[in-house]
């Protein structure tokens, strides 16, 4: 049975969202929804988002509740028959565990995006939308989802090549 979920996981600035958007276009005419933790994060007031990202200060924001809500939304999208590209930073083993529990029985292609710190650092500077300490914390604390099907090093691989590898894995 073909996957109904492509899980893109890795640290911030590893290329998850860029890859998700490229995959959406490449996989047409099949429609794949792109959903992420950021989908819910971006419902927060802009000033709160900026404070979290540029000051690395999440006081007043319940990140665990947002993550749990993202998992519930993902579950609903899949239950309603959608194909979903889910891009996520797994901040700790508890979050990875909650996601694994929700995905029991889901046809899944798990793709871990790897990227060395030096490249993450450069991308973070270029983006300018988060603090270096936020990026470093994500890099240091991000858990790998177990049993990934692919590991892609986005520092050495163009987006098009990553898309091709994922498309090839989907055809197996």
C-alpha cells in the first residue's frame, strides 16, 4: 500500500519546508497537503512568534501543547483520507514517542534530513528569522525518528536530488 504520510524530520534550517514545497509540486497531480508544527505556531500573534524565534524565549507559550495539537491535527488529516507531508523538529524523545504512537498503522515514508552545524549556522544567518541559540538548541536536541527509510544530507544534495530520492522511495 502506498504511503499516506511523508515524514520530514530534522533540525531547524535543515531544509524540511523547502523540500516539502518542492515535493508538493513534483508529486502533482496527486495532492499532498503540507502540514507542520509551524502551521500551528504561525497562529500565535506575530510579536510572540518573533519573541520565540529571535529571543529564544518561549515563556508564556506552551510548546508541548502546540506539538500535541499538531499531532492531533495530523491524525485528523490522515483519518480524513489526505496524503500529508509533515515537516517537524522532534525536540525530545517524548515528542518522538507521541508521534510514533499516533502513527501506528499509518503507511509512512520517514525521511531524516541531516545537515552539519556549520551549514545550519549559515542558513540561520541568511534567514534572519531566528536566533542562533534557537538554531543551536534545535540542532543539539533534535531526536531522530526511529526506523527512517531515508537519510538525506541537505548540505551536499540539491533539493531536486532529494525530491528524486523520495519519489524513488515512494515507488518501492
